[in-house]
C-alpha cells in the first residue's frame, strides 16, 4: 500500500514520474503481485488514470486487465474495476468541449482498441460469461463494455455473439433484471446488437422479446413514459423493419391488439411533452412498419385486417380528427392511416365514413383536402394528406367513383363543400404546389378506371360571367397554353396523360380541340432551357398517347397524319430523345422508389409514383408506334383482328365449358340428394322389416299361449308332449347343476386331505420343538375348525347323494313320460318337486360359497402358522449354534485352566527344592508363614504410630 501511495502521490523529493511511468509500474504490480489486495489496488489506480491517460492505459494494461478477468473470477470487486477500465479506454464519449478533429481522433482510438480486444473471439465470450454474474459491480460494467464494443465494431462482435452458445439468450436475460439501470442499459445493448443482422433479430424475437418489451412499455406508462419507452420502441423497430419472419411472428401473436391502448391520448391534448411526442412518433412508425407497401401483399393485408378488427384504425382516426395534436404527430398519423387503408377495401370504406367533429359534420376526406390545397399549411402536412388521398383511392374503384361523382353536374350541392370542388379549386389556384397536388389527386381518381375517365369528360366549368362553360379537359389545356409555372404544367400534363391513356374517347375529345396538337408540337420542337426539357418530354408523351390510343375517328388527326406531323415538324429521333428525357431525370428515379411523396422542398415535387409506372409502360410502345409505317400498322391490325377472332372463339368455348361445368355440378348435386334419399329409404325399410319380425315373434308367442289356454282332450297328447319337452329342458339344467356341485365337493375333499396332511406334519414339528407351545394352541383351534368343516362337508355330501337319487328318479320318470302319456296331475307334481330341488340347490350353493370363504380363512391361518413355525425354527437353530459355541469355549477354558495348574505345581516343586538346597547350604530361608506374621506385626506398629 505504501508503494501505491508513493506511485500515485509522488515523492516529495526528486523528479516527478510521468503518467506513462506510473502506468508501467501499476501494470508491473498487477502482473507480479501475489496478494489479491495489491492487484485490486493497482487495477483501481489504473481505472482512475484510464480517462486522462487513455492511450497509455490501453496500450500497456489491456492484456493485464484481460488476464485479471480470466484468473480472478472469485473477486467481484477487482472484476468490476477491470471492466470499468476497459470500458473507459474503448468507449468514445462525446464531449461538448472537443472539436471535430479531437472527437474523430478519440473515435479512431476507440476503434483501434476494440480491434485489439476482439482479435481473440474468446475475449468477447469471456465478457458474455461475466454477464451471468448477478453482482451489480460486475454485470453493469460488462453490459456497458459490450455495448461500446458493438458501437465500434458491430459486425465483428455480432458474429462472435451469434456463434457463442447461449450468447443471445444471456443478453435477453438482462431484460428480466430487477435493477432498472441494468435493464435499461440492456435495452441499449440489444439495440446495437440487432442492427442490420436478420439472424440475431430472429433469435431475439423468438426469445420472447416482443412480449417482454410490450410489458415494459405498459409498465412505464406507454406514450406518457420516459426514455425507457423510447428505447423499447427503437428495439422493436430494429426487430421488425425489413424482417418478414419477425413481422409474421408479431402479426400471428396478440401483439397488434396490445398496441391499441398506446393511442388512447384522451380528450385533453394540451400537455404534450417532448418525450411523449417522441414516443408517439415511434409508435406510429411501428404501425407503419407492419403495413408498409414494401412488405408482401399478403402480410400487409393480414395486418390491415387485424388493425381494423382490434380497433386500432378507429383509434388512429380519432387522433386524426382531434384538436390540439402537434403538427408532426398529426403528419405522422396521417401517413400511418394512409398505409393502414391502402389497398384494403374494408378499411377504405371505414375511412370514407369517418366524419370530423364539426358543425355541420364533414367527411374526414374533405377536411384533409382543405388542408392540402391551403398554402398556409406546412409542406410535410400537405404531402401527408396527398399520400392519404392516394392510398384511399388505391385499388378502390368505389371510392374513385364517389370522388368523380362530386364533380358531375347532377350531384353538385351548392350548400356544402365537396371533394371535387376542393380539387378543382386547387387545380386552378395561384399556388403552384396546390395545382400540382390537386392534379395528382385527380389523376389517382382516374387510375386504371376507364368508366371514370369517360365520366370526367362530362364535367363543365364556368370560367366567367357571360361566357359559356368549358369542359375540364379544355380548361386544363388552356392553362397549359398560358405558360404558367413548371410545377403547375408538369402536374397538368401528368393528369392529362393519365386521363387519356387507354381511353380512345378521351383521346378524341382532346384532339377535337384544334389548338392542342399545334401547341404540343411547338413545345416539343423548341430548344428551351434545362427546366423546360421535362415539360417537352411530357408533351411528347401526351402526343404519343394520342397516337397509340387513336381510333382514327377524326379525319384530320389519324395515326398516320399525326406521325407525318411529327416527322415534318419535330423529327422522329428528336421526338424519341425528348420522350426518353423523362426517365433520365433525377427526380423521376426518386419518385419511382416508393409510393409516399417525400421531397426535400416544394420545388422538387414534380413526379408521382404511379405516373412513373405509366411512363415505364408507355415509353417503349410509343417509340415503336412512332417508327412504324402504315403497312406495318395494317399488318398489326390484321394480326390483332385474327387474335381477337381467336380470342372470341376461345371465349365461346370457355362459356360452353362453364355451362357444362354448371350442368355437371347441378347433376352432381341432384345425384347427391337422391343418394341421401335412397339411404334414408333403405334405413326406413330396414326399420320396418325389424318391426315386422318383432310382430311375427309376438304373434307366435301369443299363438302358443292361446294354444295352451284352449287345449282340449282331443289334442291333449300333443300338449303333454310339449309340457314334457319343457320339463326335459329343466331336468337337463338341473343335471348340469348337480354335476357342478359334485365337482366342487371333490375339490373340497382334495383340499381337506391336503390340510390333514399339513396338520399332521405341524403336530409332529410342534411336539419336537419346546418353544412351539403358542403355536400348539393355535394348531388345536385350527383342528377344531377343520373338524367342524369336515362334518359340514359330510352333511353336504349326504344331501348331494340324496339329490342324486332324486335326480335318477326324475330322469326315469321323464323317460317314461316321453314314451307314455303322463296325466296332468303327475306333471304338476313333478313341477313342484323340481321347484323344491331348485330351492335346495340354491341353498346348497350358498352354503358352498360360505364354506369356500371359511376355507380361504383357514388357508390364511395356515400361512401365518407356517410363518411363525419358520421363525421359531430359525430361533432354535440360532440358539443351538450359540450353545455349541459356548460349550466349545468352556471346554477350551477348562483345558487352559488344567495347563495352568500343572505349571503352578511344577513351579511350587521347583521352589521347594531350591529352598531345601539353600537350607542345606546354611542360608536362612523364611517360609510363607513367617512372612505373613511379619506383615501383621508391621501393620500393628503403623496403627500405634498413627494413634
């Protein structure tokens, strides 16, 4: 510790060490210290220096820090310091006081350190494993470090995490952490992880990400929530945008329904915080992702249906018509509603029925069109309204007819403002943007709808008082010839091209005005500036449509004459060049990318998406039509006529086949109904047959009964035989029951003999065993029960013998009855005897069952006795073994005692002989009696001294 204080604080005397020297000493300390406390203090010091000396710490300490993460896993504190230090040297924190160059250098340094760290993929796997630690000081720095790595080198780190076992699952567990700071940083980590990686997006989605994120949004307050809601929405957008698999998964679950409460903003819309605006904007983007026109049509239609059924579209329309909604939220809501109704007939019909809360109520479409043609409204809002109107009319012929109908003389209401009036007003206003928007909106009302193109020719406009009305088509050409702004002329030319394409009647109306063709040829042939070249190209397209869809009804403007006019006034090559300029324009390519009109500024608002499709379709055919000669056209007309004839023949055959299919279908239905009727008839017939059979059986029984009741002496012999026949069946049944009783008697006698043998064996064993006194008393009881059972069986046997005798008597009498006629009185006596025998048999059967039960109880008692006998026998055997063992021990002890006695006798003999020898040698030898007397004297002396 003193060393570290000296390193950090510096010495009082001598030169102060530089930052690089200090970091080098700290790194040596980390690498060489054996004590965990010293290493922890050194890593803490490196963390404090890592921001100021980022380059030095990153270059010198990174390997040591990684080694700490690998070796000191047991200490959470040093792990936290190491992770924080790595985060400081890798993260690129943007500081306000730094200029752009310094910030760029810092970013480059972070990328370099990230490259160094991820050179070994195991380092990223190490960080993933550390995230499993629940300790806050380890998990939180680990989350921040991994987020910084993803920001600097997203693709490489994503690849490592993707191949790591359970890598994504570990990161998903962060959303379930109870500590909000870790959960919130986990959201930021998952945002970086899911960027532009469809595989990881799918894994995250199938790890219940949608459910968890929607729950967090609800818990945080939905649109009124804070930055956490914004992070959740950004993550959802990452998972769903351009990922059809996740979109299908989101659509099939209950998640679209859970989005509806987000848009319940309430009536009081006065308080809109910046965070609420951001959250609601992201929520609207999430809805648009699910119904984007770039998605597959089937998936988009399914999502649109779900949004209508759950009430989400209705909620969006409520926001659309609400007051006090911020402009950017209103704009995004309009765009969202546009894509929810685009191409969906049910949703479009609902949108047409929505009314604004005004007095009197006005349709939402009218209110939106009023905003579109109002030049004081924001540009993005006007673009959104135009997109909404286009989506409302997309593949909606019903809606197209309703819009065009508001322009027709018979449906105009002078007391109310209609969509047609607003479109005409915008078409001829002084604002060029209103002209363009109105022209494009009206063109969408005619898109792929020949009927409405012809209906629009009926529209008449009153230009001024005292002058006759002019057609809408003529008024458009008049404005073109007046030389208005480029944006206005482009919009009108797109409207005219859409209007007369694939409509020969409209082409005839256009050519009927003698000024139109000269104006177009003059516009195309002039050499004008860059801005006018687009107008020239559109004029060439309009003139080419007049050639291609010309039905030659006007003698002055047939196809040949128009082509000759082009060749003389313009030149075919020049005409084609001007025509091809349209597709080469930069704004044309931008508009062709997606349906939504998105433009940086109003001046660049020139092309419509659907019009680009029309140009692509007509450019080639118009070029061919201009270059073709009259002979080629005649040949083509002949070929067309032949094809039409062939098509007519094919159509006739198709109609014939349809009729035959209808007849076959009808015959099949008739056959099916007749088959079902046949089955019902068969079932009824079978039922009736069964009923007839039952009636026959009942008739036979009644006939038999009547025959018995009405028997007479004349047919007594036949009746007697019938009665005897019935008696014979009863005797047969009685004979079988007696045989069954005999079998049961034999079985019981066999069991009794076995038990007698067993009891005799038990008696002999009980007599031999002394410990079997208790078992003997039980055996005596068992013998008593068996004797009673034997007496019962003997009485039963006697009864059975008596039954045998009676049976033989009955058999003999039955045989006699079969040969001779038996009087009715004998028959009745036999019947009574049979009844008596049956009752006795039933009593015997009951007695037999009782005996079987007692036999079963005796068997169980015998089993218990056998078990007790076996236990007693084993006890006797054990005691006998112990007795023999004890006897053996006693014999061995006696033998050892005899040996000891023999040894003691020998020793006494030796001692006595030695004493005799000592006495013979003149030594004094005390005997045992003298020693005992001496010991007694000494004891007496000791007692006296104590007294």
